[in-house]
């Protein structure tokens, strides 16, 4: 038994040593990055954020962005949800905010909103008010966090209401000192060839395209 414990300690030490070497290599490869604990990024969103359509989780857009930026990803995305929309007891963005606030992340990325389509067509003032209130609450509860808001994306035609929704997210994000990134302008990120057979979610190419749009527009820390 003592021998097994001793071998276990050696294995842990070897793993930790390998992690330290990897961190050092990463820091050397990317100028300006200091070795040490990675900043924690909480991702709030829907099925696109969670990774639906990606062949593996390491190919979803959130993981691609986190890896490129050197963040530790905490993915809180819930399929079928939005700023107001809930489904099957899954928390909407306000509920995900509760979980994000508890972990005190360094960065919060909020993406999506397309599942609020019903409210957009029936009562868009209520939806836009909820979006504004959400980001005010986010800033209030995480005053030091870097906030990045990514507008809704749609797999089909962009209507004036959908553009207005994109603008509402933009205004709400900027009002609290965050950065806004549109997936619709100057051109839509999602094209029909990226859609899965359900015609809703995107494949690996779609996730990669979203990640690239986000990274291309990311402000330097």
C-alpha cells in the first residue's frame, strides 16, 4: 500500500511538473502573457454557447475563443433559453447570471438571444427592456469583470426587428462599459452551408466562424 501511495505521489509530481512546463512554454510563445492562474471566463448563452452542433466540445466556439485568449472556460449555456426564454426548467440568462456571479469570473461573455424570437415579435419593448436590465444587473453584481456581449444570430433572413434586437443588445452592453460584437454586421457570420440538418444549429465550420468573428473584434486587454 505504501508503495502504491509513493508511486501515486511521483505521478502527481510529474503531472504538475508537466503543467508548469506547458504554462511556461505558453507564456514564452505569447508575448505579454504572464505565467500564473488563468483568468476565468464565464459564458452565458443558449445552445450555440453550450456547443450544439459541434462534433466535440473542444470545437465549440466558446472553447475555441477561450483557448486562443488563454482563459479558463466556465460554460453556463443552456439550450433553448434566452434573456427571457426558459424551457424544461433550464435557467434563462438571468438565472445563469446568478451562477456566474457566484464564481466571480474575470470575464463574462453573453451571447445569443434568438430563442426570444416569440417575445421579439409579440412584445419587443419588453424584451429590449429585459436586455437592458440584464446588463445593468451584470455590471452591478460583477463591477470589476470584463463584459463582452455578442448579439443574436439567425440562420435565416434578417428582418428590421432582428436588426433592432441586435442594436438593443449593443446599446445595453455599451451602457455598462462592455464590448459589443455583432454576428450579423457588417455581414452575417452564419451561412446556410454551415447549418446542421435541423436547419437551426451550426456545424464545426459554423462554430469556427463565430469564434473567428469574436476573436477578430476582441479588444486587447
